[in-house]
């Protein structure tokens, strides 16, 4: 029987070998994408020579099956594969991928008019999930009508009650009503077009939805127009500016604080896997608990702290309200399930405008049997649904759960780089970079190449992404230059994508009434600004090339 030391030695050898095999596998996968790209680009050139490809296929006795070019002959020509045996499925899968790539080229050709289209194709394969993902662009696994209609394919968890359906319908109808009101009274046109030779069909209220495509010179072409009511309604609901001024001040304040670290919808499905693992053990004494975001209303500081508990480093938001909740005389924490309710039902759904509270203040609860010390009753004015938000005293938490990340002001250094921007700059940052990154890579954030990014700060604000171990292959340098303070020095540092992108996305949604101050050092990137309700300070930790956080300026409280 092997000893423990021998087993550990063998384990170390296995880990090293597994790491080497993983790197080789990923490298060969990327080379396959490059080779498929090169094959397709060669095919495009060869096709221009009349009859050339058919001569090559005839020499190899590669017969076409059906009238459509399905790329199976091209795969067999390049990789010298036959249909027999285990190679058949590979031929089909790769041919489908080339068909998907061909579809991408036909519908988005300007994107590949670059110096290195082969690398662009590799990135396209990555963004779509590889061979099968690209193939599914033209040959998805579609269900038959019988399968779609079969009750066996409807999970119990997906069934909605009649009341839930009625509530959703009412919310959409109310949003549409408010949206039409907004566009008829308050909206300024982004631009104005004159349809000289083509009459545009509109709805009774004069609406139509246009399909735009950005041209290489930055202008936009109008490709098509529709006046279908359902499409117009969806567009109005999605795009109109919500007016949250009538929501109670205390609820607006809680929503603003939680919004600073709320997950964008593109990351929502990864919520469970994005949480860091702590050293705090569960009741079984073995399972390590996950860190979780917790909001603390601190009477001791007259502020609101949002950070992670059970850890020693995380993103930290500190909000100093213009009017601190007067009924709060001790430090209290928002119940976790209520935190999730505000984040998803109010912030993500952008439904704050529909909520009110049954009391203007957070009320104190009395009673020996009550664990919660405070409560705020909320009501959705459209659905009439009441939700109680409960708060617990900090003394309620124990066994490691009471510890929460805060800023260690004594460890803060003078910033190496500092700049001032306005809300318009934030909006451009989101338009140019943040929203496109979330759309393209957010659903794949758990892949190593998307876990870290790099900020390069000088007179410019440059974001690098798409890479591992500090080697990034994409650079976004079209971001407008910020107003950099005198004495600032050039600085570059890594950050975790799951930390920085939710913050930048949230800034685009916040109603900021001041300039935004950006400070950076090798340890932390900070953002300061004001809204009508509070002054905000957000600290985002830097990390090394492997994603390990720099906890220098953080502490547990």
C-alpha cells in the first residue's frame, strides 16, 4: 500500500500532467478554429476560379450530395477524410461549422474586412461556443410541432399561475402606457430622416420600428421598417426612460446602492458560480460557504455599506445618504432574500417606478419572538403585491458570518492616476465597450479568457480583454479621453471581469448629478460621484494575472 507522501507526490505529478494536457487541448482547439478559418478563406478565393474546385473534387472522387454547397466535400478535400467509420460525424460537424461561418460572412462581412480575418474568425468560433455553436447558426436542433406542443416538455417549475400571468400582462401594459406617454411628451429625437422616395408605413399613433446597421464609417443605414404592433410595443417598453421620482426616498436609496453591484442580465444565469468561496464552514464543519453580498445600514457611520460577507476582499460600495433613515439607531443588515428581490424585481426589471411603501420610514419591530428588528413594507402599485423587506441587527450574525469587507483607510495611498469624467463619458464608455463586452462575452464569463481584463491608464483610458495569464488579444482604445489630473502617472493593472463590468454597467443607469472622480493605484480603482439621494464611493480591487485579488486596502469589520 502506498504511503501518504507517495500518494501526494503522485498527485502533484498528475496535476502537472493534467495542466499540460489541458493547455495542449485548448491550444489544439484554437488551432482548429484557425485552420477552419484559413480553409474557408481559401475556398472563397478558389471559388472565384471558374471550375477549379469542381476539378479538385473530381480528382478525389468527391461527389456532391444535393444541390446546396454544404462544405462536406471541402472538409474531405482538406482533411482527407471519408464517410466510413468514426470520421463521418466529424465531417458533418465541421461542414456545418463552415456553413455557419459562411452565413456569418454573408450577413456581417464588414466585420471581417480586417488585416487578419483568420484571427477574427477564431474569435467568432470562441464567442459562439466552438464548432457546434457555429454550426447551430444554420442547423439548430429544432423540435417538431408535436414536441413543442407535448405536455411532457413543459416542466412543472416553468408553469405560471393565472395570477402571475395576469400580473406580467398588467406590468407590460402599464410600461407600454408610460412609454407612449414618454415618447409623445418628453423624448427628443436622436436624429431625423427624410424618406424621399419611399413611404414608411406607421401605426395609428405614427410609430414604426427601423432596422439599422452601422457602416464602417460610423454612420447608420436604415435597412428595413416595420409597423407591427407587438414589435413596436416591445421596443417602447425596452427603450423609454423610467421616471422614478415618485418612488419613496428610502426605497430609491436602497435600490441605488444595490444597483451599483447588481448583476447585468447577461451574467444572471451564472450567479451561483460567480460567488467566491470563503473559509467559513457550514454547520457540518466541512462545507466551505460562499461569500455573499450584504447591505448594512450603519447608524455608527451614518452611511450604507454594500460588500461581501465571510471574505476579506471584494468590491465595496459606501453611500452617504443626504437623509439618513431616522428610525435606525443601530447597525442593521438587509435580509438576503430581500436583497435579491430588490436586485431582480426592481433594479434588473427597471420597475422602481411602480413601487411605493406603506410607511415613509423603515419601521422598528417590537416583540421578543421577532428575529428581525426593522421592516419596510413595499407595494407594487400595478399588481398590488405587498413585499416586506426585513432587517436584522448585526449581532444576529455569528460563526464567521458577522465579518464583512470594508475599506481600510489607513492603508490607502495617494492615487497614482486620477481623472474626472461626466455622465456623457460614462454613457459613451458603455456604448463603445461595456455593453458590447457583456453582449458578446457575458454568457461565457466563466471561461478563463474572459475572467480578467486590463486597464491601461495614461492620458487615455484603454481596456484590454480576451486572454489568459495577462496576455490579452483585444484592445478597446476608442474610449474618449478623460480629463486627467496633473501629476498623474501611467498605470496598468488587471481586474476581474465579474467585478468591474457590473460597476461600469450600473454607472450608465444611475441618475448621476455630479462629475465622476476616477482614482487608481496598483491596489484599487475607485469611483466617486453623487446622485440626488446620496454621495457614492466605490472601490474595486485589482488582481494579478491569475485573478487573485489584491486585498491591501481592505479589512474585515
